[in-house]
């Protein structure tokens, strides 16, 4: 699936990919040419003390190195352009697919997992492409080219390539095999974290009203613990990978020195060729090692691609007619003919052979026990679902033959769960009729009994509405949703238990007020309260998915046993609806037994309406950002305070940190000593080559004197500083000793490297677990207006994406920073011990590197701040779009939502390049 996605979405950016290939090819060829030039310098320049030759070839090496760097930078740039563009298009593809979903497909996935798949999963695929376009081009070219060049230097040593490379591939392949199921589990755990947190944010007022914070914290901690356990297992494999790889590299290097030294001593190979072969082998293995970075990312990306593919491969069950039929009149005539419906996988149909007609000017009410299919029945008219059999007709035409516009212009529905989009009261009321004037809005609010509480707000219609309407009470939310539907002035009004959160008095006023507004329209009401439907022209009594009785209120009281039970139950509850029962048990005639009433979840529970509900007036500040602004930050944060805060996450693990520092220090010291001993091993080989070419009888001093007498002072100086024994070849006893020492050093260094990685993985995962818990606890303490000034997707992004980046930063940057500083100091000392003159030349580059790194870091920090701000806003929009999917469909706002999404998506793409 990963290959399929990359092939499909990468096709438009083939020019970028070709550019990457060309530049990486040039960079790799330049890198492969450098060892050959170095071999010439050793054989023709150093061995013969020819300074002019060294300068000439050294100049060529400098030019080749510059070409390599420039080509590599260009390749990375075009690779980034391609990867970001593919990510942008993939996000667009997923969003468009989900927008086309019916309620059936949306419900089969669930909003939390769709949000993760549309954000985090795509980010993982984008990252693997970003890395892959560089490494996956460089790695095969470097491997193939390195093998060719190595074999050109010496064919007899080729077996070292055929042994070391497959060994490295097998080791990495096995570790990747272990990672695959863990990454799949990890993405599922991230889904769980998102789901729990989303429920908390959606129902934050309910959670606090019922003092459910401890319970919600336990739920979050359980999901957090599950994710941490999987992350620990993944980290344990990761920290094992690099010590194993580096150990294979060191074994291969030692083998080349030993067997290559024997060929040099036998006169079958030059010292320069040995050096070049060693460099080529290291290039090959390094390329494979860099490929392992890709290999480590691929398992997670494969899992993410499969999850994305599951969304993209779903074929929506609802398709609008290619040549829609336009009804002759726009009256609002509704007819259900022998309609049946089943949910996928259900053993029994939800609706069975439903038939009824609702005409303009009539009110049809539907009542029945919980779960008998009332909402499903209503949802078939606006085509949130498709019927399994039978027909639903609107103005005499089956809804399957109508365009979406024809349906939304005639039908408007107030869902059972009222949903408001982020913005203002005014923008929400105009959702169904953008050109409505203020008089129409106030008229609708008056009818919906919402004008008073809107007038009480200091900004009136301009008052802010949080995503989902979480900053108003349940009753206020329902009244605003009813007003929104009234503003649209449809021909058919669908009220799906739309008065459940209203107090009885408000319900009574609201039932009387809309009559004039809806006098010429068709009204279909699903209700739990009997008082809501007593004046309906026709009442349909549903039980077990079928209409068991129909008639007026009085007719049903006289003839329907089921309706009599509903009314009696209503009277016993003192006028409460079935959903408002104060008892823990409700009776279902369909089931024939009492069933436990489900606990109200944070997402589905609503606060009962009360006009005393106090909303703290939102006062925007610069720190809040705009409604879709994601992260409040508008500029890069100060680096050092943030870094100090990150390190502070680990302050309680000081004992483990001391052990990590000690392990890093030991590993670095050994790593610094290793090249020094390898250099001595090379000296043994080089001295043996020089000694073989000198006569055995004269002493070293006599040879030096003879060289000076001939004017060959450079050669004489080289002999004076070396341990050459005239007439003697390579000292294999010394060589074997040095190789064993260096292997021991690197083995111990690898063990300590693994140990510090293991400890760091454990304390970082522990800190990240605590960080997630702290963020969740903080959310439970924040003032409610915090959730009114931003979007849920942005908050989710901070707890998942941002915390994930903190985790990577602590795991990678922390140990790398410490080891890099120690390596810098260690190698600097070693360079001065070898040659203080050359060390001074090398140190000139350090200040220059610092300046370049500072400029890049400052620029990158600002770009990252802007990028993550845009990412937060983007994730917020996705969360709102997926959560409000039903609302978007009911009002036909798919195209508007897609246009707005494309704007945000393009902003995110551009933010990646500053």
C-alpha cells in the first residue's frame, strides 16, 4: 500500500524526483571519486614525497568535494519539495474521500481514528518519502558504485564485501521484522489516546459539572500506559540497532586491514589501493547504514499507509445521480414506500417495511423506545444513509434521483446531537442561508426562544461560538440549531429529538412559536416527550423497527397499547422524557425486559438547559491567536528557556542521567581512541611497504643520510619520523595485536552505547508519559474559555504530534548533543597529539561551522514555529470537519469545506519552505 500511494501521488512530481536523482547521482559519483584521488595522493605523492603532486590532486579533490556538497544540497531541496507536495495531495485525497462518506462509512471508522489517519499517519508517510528520496537514491548508487570501484582496486578482497553487506542487511531486516507489528500497535494506541482526549475536550463542561475528572484521568492514564509500553518495546529495538551496525562496520574495517595487509606485503596491492578499498567498503556499509534509517521508518510508514489506504479504498455507499431529476414543484411532499434498512453486519434490520406520507402543512411525529430506529428513519430522507429496500420520495421523486442541492434546498434537519461550528452566532445562523439579513436572524431566534440569551451577550450576534458550541449550554445550543434551521426556510423540517435539553416551559413555548413559520412546510418530529407531539396531525409508533400503530394523540390513547404504555411511563416520570429518566433502569417493550441505562459519556452527555447558565465573555488576546490559528505562538520562542524546560522533564532521573553521562563519556573516549589505534595499524602496513623497498644491509640512519645526500629531504624527513626497518616487510604480530585491541575497544564502546541508549529510552518514555498526563491534568484545570478560543484539533495536536516531537528531541538530540561535544573535544585533542599544525588548519572550520549552524538554527526555529502554528490550525480544521460531517452534509457545504481545506492545506505546504 505504501508503494501504491507513493506511486499514485508522486506521479505529478516526477520532474522533482528526476532532479533529485540527477543531483544525488552527481553527489554520489563525486563521493565515489574522492577515495581514488586519495589513493593517488598516497601512492604517487606521499610514498614518493612529491609535494607538487599532492597539491595538484588535492586541488582536484577540493573541487570534487564542493560539487558533492552543492549537488547534495540541491537534491535535498527538490526531495523536500516533492515530499511536501505529496503530503499535501495525500491530505487532500483523504479529506475529499471522508467528505464524500455517508454516515455509515463515517460511523464504521469513527472521528478519532479518521483524525489520526488524516494528520499523524500522513505525516509519517510524508517523512519516509522525504528521507527516502535522498537515501533511497544515494544508497543503491553508492552501494553499486562502491562495489565496482572497490573491485577495481582489488578483486581478491571482494569476498569481504559479499560477507559484510549481506550480514548488515540480515541484521537490519530482522530488527525491522520485529518492529512491524509494534508500529501497528503503536498507531492503534495513538488512536486510543486521541479518542479519549477528544471525548474529554468535547464534554469538558459535562466532565466538570459531574466531577468526573478523576474517572476521565484514569481512562487517559490507561491509554497513556498502553502507548508507553509499546513505545518502550520499539525504543529497545532501536537502541540495539546502531551498536550492532557500527560493530559490523568495525569488524569489516579490521578484516580489510588484516587481509589487505597480507596482499600489500606480497606485492599484490598498493597501499593507496588498500586505503581506497577500505574507504569504498566503508562507503558501501555507510550507505547501507543510512538505508537502515529508512528501514527503521518504513515499518511505521507501511502501517500508516495501510490505514490511509483503508480510508481511500472505501467506496461511499451514497452516490448522487449523474443526471439528477428536478421535481416539477417545490412543495415538500414526503413519502416512505415499504422502506427497510439494515446496518452492515447487523443480524436483524433496523427498519422493516416502513410506509407513510407527510404533506405540506402537516406535522408527523415519531415516537418509540430507545433504539427502535427513529433517528435512522429520519436520516434516510436527507440521504445520510441509503435504504436497503423500498423508496423515499421527495416531491414525488426518489431521493436517489435528486441532486444534493435539490435535497438540501428542500430539507433541513436539527440533529439529535446539536452541533455548532467555530465562529460567531451570526455565522452559525447563516450556515444554511448565507445571504440572510439580521432581521431574519432575530426572527428565527425569537421563534426558537433564543433571542433573549443572545441579547444578553455583550456582542450579541457577534458573540464567539467555540467548536461544537461547547461554550453555551445544551439548551442554548439546541435553540441556536433550531434557529439555524428556521433561517434556512426549507420545505421540510426534521426535528430529531431536538427539544430534549430544554426545560419544560421553554419546550412548551417553542412548540407553539414555530407554527406560523412552518405553516406551509412539512414537519417531521422525533420525540421522547409525549407533550411535544400531542398536537401532531399524525403520530407513528415505532417498535422493533416497524410502525405498530399510527393516528392522532387521542386516537392512539384509545386504541394503541404501546402508546398507552409510553404515555403512562411518561406520567410516572413526572413529565420527563425517556432519555431524562432519573432511574438507572428503563423499560424496553422491544426487549421485553429491563435494561441498564447507559452511563452518559463525556461526548454524548449534555447539560440540561438553564437560562442562568453563565458564559464568561471571551476577550481575545494576542496570545490566543485566531479561531483557526492553532498554536498561539506568532513568533519563535526563546531557545534556551525551552531547552531548559525540556531537560527539566528528566530532572528527577538524576541517577540514571549520571549513568548515561558516564556511559556516553566512556563510549566517546573509546571511540576517539579507536581511530588512533587504527592509524597505528595503517602505519604498520605503510612502514612495511616502505621497508620492503629499502636495502636490508644499511641501517635506518644510513638510508636517511643517503637520501639527504641525494637531495631527497622530504623522503628523509618521512623516514626520520617513522618506524621503518629497512629490508623488513609488514610486522603482522604488531598488526594483529593492534586489530584485536581496536576490536575490543569498539566492542566495549558499542556496549556502553547500547547501555546509555537503553537507559535514555526508559527515562525519556517515563518523562513523556508524565508529560502527557500533566498536559491532560492541565486541561482539566484550565478555564473553560480556553476551549472556546481554539479548536480541539489543535489541542489534540499538542498532546500527540507535539509531544511526539519532544520525545524524539529528548531521545536523539540529548545524547547526540552530549556525545558530539565530547567527540569534538576528544578528536581535537587527538589531532593536536598527531600534528598541531594540521589541527590548527582543521580548527579554522569550527568557527565558520558555528556561524553557519547559528544562522540556520535561528532561521529554522522561526520556520518551525510558523509550521507548527499552521499545523495546529490545520489539524483543528480537520477535527471540526470530521466531527461536523453530518452538519456539512445536511446543509450542502461540502464544496465550501473543501475550498477552505485547500486553502489551509496550501498554507501548510508553503509554511514548510518559509
